[in-house]
């Protein structure tokens, strides 16, 4: 089992920045990929950014130039630095992990609200 806890969401004005954190615990050595997702009301959950065990990153086109995913030195924390936030970035943001056996794990989510 892998447990994920997100933090860092909140209310910010358009053009502002937020940094989300995801702390992983449990069988973290089994995790091959961690990522940040978001889900707005009435929308499907979408992948924003991912980082592999080896540190390779991938981004959705909608956030590529504004968001940065990174890991802490202990490798059990993943961050999402979000800059130049827009009202359309308003959503619940989730941390996700994929283990080597194909199991998917999710955090509880953190709300990000961007006011215009």
C-alpha cells in the first residue's frame, strides 16, 4: 500500500503562484511513476505532470510552460510549482502514484481556486 497526502492548495489571484506538495508513505519503493492530476466540476480527471522513478518528466500541453513537477531529496515527496495561474486552473488537484504491479494510488485532493 502507498499513502499520498497533498497540501498547498488555496485561493490565489490570477497571475499568482502556488506550490503543491505530495508526501508519499508506505511501499514507496514499489512506485514507478508519480503525477499530478486535476479535476474541475463536470470534467474528467486529467494528468498535468508526471515524474518517473528515474526523474524523467512529462507535461500536459496546457501547463507545460507554467507548471513544474519535481521531487524532494528523499524521493518520497513530489511538488508541483504552479506559476501564472489562470481562473481555468481552478480545480481539485490530486497526487497519484503507479506501482510496478499496476496498482494506482490517489491522495485525497486539494482545492485550488484562482480568482480573476
